[in-house]
């Protein structure tokens, strides 16, 4: 069965997010004074063939840990959907 994984990768909350900080400052300069603590990450979608949702989840988790994210500075979460 084909599954679609929707993955969000974000900097860990304990770490500074320089891109988010720059966007926060720019938004304040443009009059968006009530916006704060912008965090910028990555959104990835991929298709995966697997015999079950559990097997697909295992493979997606492995891909996130080994390739898609840097576990030292990023966390991730994902959802699986059937086509």
C-alpha cells in the first residue's frame, strides 16, 4: 500500500532560531507588533510503499533520524495518510 508522509522538522525550542529571530524583527519593523517568537523549519512530504501503516511509520521515522533531520538541533513529527 502507498502512504504519504507529511513531516515537519523544527529547531529545538531550547535553541536559538536565527532565521525566526530575523523574521520576527522584520515583522515588528513592518508594524506586526503583536507577532513574537517566529520559528522557521522544514515541511517535507514523501510517498512510501509499505505493507502496513506501522511499517511505513518505522521507515519514515528512520528516514527522519538518519537523513532528514539533525537530531542535535532539530525535532520532527509526522503524519501518515493513504492515497
